[in-house]
C-alpha cells in the first residue's frame, strides 16, 4: 500500500514511526510552513524519506504539489495533527480514502479544542480515526476510543492522555484499516457536538459579578490550564490577573 501523510507534531512523528515499524511504503509527507511546525526534526527522522519526498504545504496547496500528489498515486492519505482543512481535490485523490486523526470521541466535540469541552460540558473524551468528507470531522468512523477524564485533569493533562491513546489505538487498528476489514461506525452529527474557536475564546475571562457554582468555576479553570499558554483571567484594578489551576489526589 502506498501511503502519503499530512503530518505535524509529536503524534505525527509517532505515527510515522509506527508505519515504519510495520514496514509500510510511505511515498511522501506534507509538512507545515515554518511558523506552524511542531516536532519537525523528529518527523523528518521518523519518516526515513529523502528531501524530494517531503513537501512544505500551506493553507492553499500549490498546483505543483497537487500534481505531484496525483503522480505519487497514494492508496491512502493519513492526516495527523494537520492545521489546514483539505479541499475535495486533495482528499478524493487516494482510492482508499483520506483518513483523519481527531482528538475526540466522535461524534462529540467535532471542531476546535476537543480536549476542552469534555471538562466544561461533561461530554465523553477520546480519540477517533475517521474518513474525511465535505464536513468538519464528520466522515465515517473507523475506530474510536474513550479516554477517562479525571477530576484532577486539566486541558493539558487530558491532551497528553489523548495523544498516547491515539498511538495505542493506531497500533491496534492499522492492520484492519489496511486490509479494509473495518465495520464503519456512522458519525451522526445530531448525536454529538461541535465547537468553534470563538466559543473557546469566551472562556478567557472570568466575570466576578456572575454567580456560579464552585464546580463550574473549577471546571472553567481546568479547561483553561494549558501551560505555557495563559489561563483564564479576571480584571482587578483595571489589570488582567491570570489563573492556572493545579489539582492532585490526597496522598494515602
């Protein structure tokens, strides 16, 4: 099978390592432009590809790249931690489909910041491997796995749990995906939830005049704790005061 990846981040590097451990045929990868890259050197190392098989691709891929991707004739495209939405003329290229790695238990928390909303709303957290279609995180689900949200979890600790769950899920599921022996799970949008970045932005400010239950405030702070990024803030004497929260179980 000829595999092409749009890849970034720690997870992208781990998926490349898994594929090479499986001795798969990776015909090329697309990486982000410099300012969007994460774990770039690890990705290049784990890809084991030559320079002419590595393409820098932005939000609007150049015609040269699209032509080259067609020439490579990938059987499947894997999209791992990719920032930009792929257009139809790209995700329809592989005959076995274009597969995305989304950090939620679909159909819950489609869209942005899927590690935040399980803490705020109590929806299931998890990871999903699904086909790309013309919607956002809405294609048929190949595999998914729930991840436990503990009361001491923040957005960052849950994110780390989800990353490691993805590696485990991929290692177990890849042989079935490759051999096309997967009973698809319908991704019913109405049964789940969807979020935009603007909703996350509303979590930035704590309104000191608003009456809330203590647990609601704790969850708000948990959802906004992701160092080195700023936590939630409140205004005091005209200045923003930022809060991050740390929780731990009682030592026994």
